[in-house]
C-alpha cells in the first residue's frame, strides 16, 4: 500500500498566498468592476531593466544559431554570472565570497525550502515569528515538527519579533541547531544592525548551529550602516548560508533567477559529531535535483552588474521605496502604528483588530488586497502587511480608498 508522507497532513490549509489569491478571485468574480488594487503578495509590477532585456534578447539570439546554441549548462550556474555575483555583491562590499561558492538557481523560495534537506530530521529549528511561511512549511513537510496546535507547530522554536524588540528577535533561550533569519525582514520590513547580527553569528559558532540568512530584499537597503550580507560579520563563513534573489532586486519574479552562497568553510556535524562541509553536500543536491537556470536568463541577471544595470536597479528599487514612503506617511496619518517601509518594500501595520477581519474590510470596502499578518505567525495577529510593489498611481489610489474606508 502506497503511504503518503503523513507530515503533509499537518500543514495548515493552503499556502498563505494561494489562500489569499483564492479569496481575491472570489471577490473579483462577485465584483467585476471593483478595480482591485493588489498590495498583497510581494510581486513586482514594473518591466525588467532595459539592460536585462537587451541581454535576454542577445541570449535568445545565441540560442537561435547552432554555432552559439547552448544545451545543458553547469547546474551551479555559468561562470560569468557566478563571477559577477562574487565580485559585485560581495568582494566589492568587503565580504569574502568566491565564485565557486555561489549557486545560481531559479528562486530563493526554492533554495530556502530545499536547503533543510541537508540537515538531520531531528535538527532543532528556530524561526522568527512572524515568518515567511516557506521556512516553516518545508520543515513541517520534512517531519521536523509535531502537530499544529494553538497557532503553532510543536517542536519548532519561535523567535518572537515584536514592536518591543523592534522586530529583531532575541537569541533563543533553548539550544537550537538551524536558525532562519531574514533581513530586511519579510514581513515586518525590519532591518538588523551589525552588532545584532554579530550576536547571531557568535551564537551559531558557540552552539554548533547554522544560520540560513535570507537577504532577498537587500537591494532596498539605503542606510549605509545596515549590513547587506551576513558575511560582513567576522566568523560568518563557517556558520551561515545566504540567499539572494533577482526577483525584488531587478523585477525577476516571473523571469526566475536567484542564488545561494555556501562558503567552503561552512560546516555541520555528522552523528558522531565530526565536522562535515556543507558546500559539497549542497553541490551534490543541486547537481542531482536541478538542471540550471536557462542561459538567456543568466545573461539577463549578469546585466544587473553592468554600469547601466546598476543604475536601472537603483531607479527601480527607488521607485518602490518611494511608494513605501507614501504608504508609511498616509497610513501613519490615519493613526496606525507601523514598521518597515524604509530600507524595505514592506510596511507592517498594527490593525488593532483580527488580521483577517482587517484584510476583509480593506478588500470589501476599498477593493485593496493586503496580507493578513496572522498568516505569517502568531505574532502577526493584529497586523497586516502592505506591499509597495505596484505603480505609484495605484498606490495613491489604494491609499485614498483605504482612507475613505477607514475614515
Ligand atoms: C511575499 O509576498 O512574501 C513574497 O513575494 C513571497 C515570495 O517571494 O515568495
């Protein structure tokens, strides 16, 4: 008899963003003229930078001639992109990362979700609360948790991120093995200081733990004092894996390209407590289960690092940050406490009421989609997340409608 993986039965309903999409589709069907404005899922709306489009076209043209055609590429990514990442995203920022430590992939969601496979099923997992649901759900699927009870999965250590700690959680009070961190944070928009990040690196070193550091929103950092990479912290190479993506950086949500850095020194331990390098294990996994990102898309990602590409990425992210500033200003003016929206495209708003109720209120009265904070964890109850990813005009219109609905 073919048995299913019982762990899947522990999962709560559907994936958060699928759940929201279904509700919104139902609303749109019932109200076809409502003109719904989506500030929910962090999906970009502006076109790819021109430099990326030019490189993409050129890559496609190369595929059109036998002499320049490419079949399977290296699973880890083409050297031209791995080299560009190492030099531009790390070495030029004073962080030591080599090209062969960069693994190109089709998304950070997949990488964050897949990375847990490398670690023991009884590894103790710590996740922030609120949290990007992928970190939690993939560990549930892998069998690292007990059942769902009172808004949380048994067996996970939840690191509470609240207004009291400025959404930067304290170190765990019990031993943990694998720690997920995300800065600038999804969903709260919070950032971390170098000193705070150093505490986490020191913790991992002292406790033989490992940090999975999600830096998908790094392109929104404007404050020079905020660390962009965990590898800016001494000692991090041994204890941290970093995820980055072109999705929010250069509008690649539909184009798909990201990367994960696994330093050669990064270590975990076998059952006897012997040190094992993580790099060859991730390489093994990646080469076995993944066949690389398409050549034209990798060329498009490479173009992000040209002078023109850098300027275009800055312009693109500035545009969304400008939306974020407007959201902050207008929602604050309505009397709501909020966080994020500076160095981040997400604004985390305290609603004072149940998150889903507030979500429904904004959907039904303003035809604006947000994300209910409780979907990100128990500490998100009483919050909603507003995303700055839309046109300025739509954001303005959404804020007018929200003001009217809440006023
Ligand atoms: C979000 O809205 O949290 C993100 O868009 C989800 C993702 O990047 O997968």
